[in-house]
């Protein structure tokens, strides 16, 4: 920081305060309220005649223009900061929303993955059951064929024995 509270031309005066405020303004980009206080200090120094009585009085116009420039720059920076703060708030809200959406999507993916695993397991079990039923059906068909063939042989033997019995009865 620059300490200009003591001027080389004498005791502290409003001009020294103005210089300090200008330095503060350029160093820290003070708000409009601070710039207005500096402007009032300069007005008060002009009314009391301090500025014209000092050798720095010639630089009063330069200081006023500098103050106006710095005030405009501070206003512009303040508006930029407000806009950036608003943009930042919007970005944070968008990011939060996107994160929440991602969480929901991940939860859906997890749920659907579990469902796919369950359906795959059920399908494998169904295929195994279908193969088992096909095997059982083939076995039953073979047993039915054998039983039918056995009964056909028995029926034929019975018919043959009846025929023989009828022929022997007829005789």
C-alpha cells in the first residue's frame, strides 16, 4: 500500500485522502459507493479551497478525470462480476441438474442390469427345462412304442390262439 496521508507540502489534506482513495480504488476495484465518497471528498476539498492552495492543485483536473475513469471501470467491472456471478449460478444449477440426471440414469442402468441378469437366468432355466421335457417326451414315446409293439404282439398272439382254438373247436 502507498501511504499518502502526509503530503510533502504540509499536513494531511483532502487531496492526500483523494490520492489514497484513488490508489485503493485501482488496487481493489471498490464499489460505486466508495467512488461516490471519493467524489464528495474532492468536492469538499474544492469548496474549502485546499486543492487550489497546494502545488498539486494543477493536477486536480487530472485526478478528476482519473477518478471518473476508475469509477467507470469499477462500474463496468461490477456489472461484469454480477453477470459472471449470475452465469456461475446458472452453471452450478445446470451442473447440479446434470448430476442428478446422471444419478437417475445410473440407477436405471443398475436396475435394468439386474433385470437382464434375472431374465437371462430365467431363460437359461427355461431352456434347460425345455431340453429336459424333450428328453422325457422322447423317452415316453419310446416306452409307448415298445408298449404298443408288445401289446400288438400279445394281441396277435391272442388272436392267433383264438383262431387256433376256433379251428380246434370246429373240428
